[in-house]
């Protein structure tokens, strides 16, 4: 399956496929490792919160910024 196949699916079919994928991962006994860059991003965000330079936006502001 490739991206073109996915685009041909209805929204409901895509959601069902995502749910099936998540369920298949849920029942595996393997730990899924977190990439190193995730930790780096979180640490940087903690620093900006601690030093008062973090900027928070509402969900509606975030959605509006994504539409532009």
C-alpha cells in the first residue's frame, strides 16, 4: 500500500486503518523507543517555560494559524 492507495480510501476507511494499526502495536510486547530528538525538544520547551519566554496559544489560535 502506498500514499496514492491511502488517498483513494474514504475518511472512514482511513480512520479504521489507523485504528487497526494502533491496535496491532498495542498488543505487541516490544517497547517502542523514543527518539533522542524528542527528549531534546522537551528539554528546550521546559527551559523556555522556566525562563518565562514560552508563548502559549489557544487551540483556536493554533487552528487559525494552520489555515493561512
